[in-house]
C-alpha cells in the first residue's frame, strides 16, 4: 500500500490500483518524480499477480523469479503531492518464458503516463524456465485482446 486511500479493483482484462502521491515521491517543485512511476508500476504488477492468485512472494518461494529486462515509460502530465493516481495494469504478451505488463496512470480521467515492463521467467540460478501452466492459466484473464491499441 503506497498511501492512505489505496485500493485495488479489477475490470475485465485490467487490474486497477489507486495510490496517493506521497511527499517523498515528489521533487523540489512538488511534482511526482519520474522514478516514482516505476515504483507505482511495481505495486500495480504485484497487485495483479496477487489478484490472479499468485502473490510474488509465493512465486519466488516456489522458485519462479521475474526480473525486469526492459521497460519504457512516457510522461504526459505531472502528478502533485497527495493527488490520487489510478494505475490500470494489463498483460500485453504472455509467453512460456516471458511476460509484458502494460500500465496507464490516471488522475481522474487525465492520462498522466503510460509504460510497460518486460520480464523473463527464471529459477533461483537465473536460468530461464517456463511458467507453470497454472500460472499462465490464471494470468490469461488479464491478457489484452490481440486487436488492442498499439503500445507506446
């Protein structure tokens, strides 16, 4: 949980996390620092996994790790201290050994930023491995349709 009033919901193929911008996440101008978005995206991603029935802690305990191997973020508008930010998360790519999450951060209906992270599935020795079939099945409900709008 990032700030007071944090909530999590799901809607069709998206998982939604709501946070309040903390003072420590802002720069000298009182605007959320660009690095905060990656932290928010992590909260949203782990919330989606938890909602799918696989808390990241449990995945790691079972020997499945998901290091970030690539990310992108585009900033459109600033978020200020204590703004309520809604992060919608979905999966745009789910392969046997990799996954790509998509994030969109909103203040009310204003899109503040959007991005994605790509992860590979590895074991504790950092050797690529396949996702367990049950995990793939649980994550399918968050997979965007093939005709979804293009990525950033």
